[in-house]
C-alpha cells in the first residue's frame, strides 16, 4: 500500500473523483480497487513495462533500431537461448552487429542497466565490473514499449 496523501498531492483537483474510483482508500493508505486493477491489467496487456537507468536511456536515443532490439527482451525464447552469463552479468546477445543488453529481472520486470555494442567498451565493462547488485546501476525509471 502507498501513502494516499503522497498520491493525492500529485492529482489535479478536477481529476480526484475519477482517480478515486481506481483506489481503495483507508486513512492514509491506498491500494488499487478492483476497477483500478482491471484498468492496470488492460494497460499492461498492450505494453511491455521495464526499467532503465540514464545511461541506457541515452544509448537508446542514439540507436534508431533500439525498439527492435528491446522487443527481443520480451520474447521468452530469445531470452532463454540468447542470454549469456558474463562475469555474473546477464547479457542478451542478439548477434554480431546487434547491441548487448545487460539486464536483470526483479518483481517480474526487466531492469536494463547497460546497452552497448560488442566493442572495446563492452569488453572493458565485462572484465572490470563483475555484477553484484542492481543498486550499483540505478536509479531506474519505468518505461513502456508498445506490443
């Protein structure tokens, strides 16, 4: 449950009534109502939700094909057959010319913490930064990708 006062402070006055239908409110605590869960599930069915850090956000902007590569992260077969463990990093390797996507899954979501080509920077990163925790690469921001 989240603190309702924190949530309510971010809602414009003219939207309070509509937004309230999506939550069950108990004092300062709030959770999604049945209606809110239905809307959230509908939203999720049309999009892939994932988290990334500022470094990845910047790298994605400079790659016009990034959406094509990110989509592979949500393909169970690609993840299962093309993920390699490199110095405790999980790396999605989609081929020689494709970028490498460093990720972890937490609470059912992908956290992408590095997006790079297979080059000297990639090798340096793998060799000098063994993975220990997502905390080393945050903060992370939620993003969506249409299915």
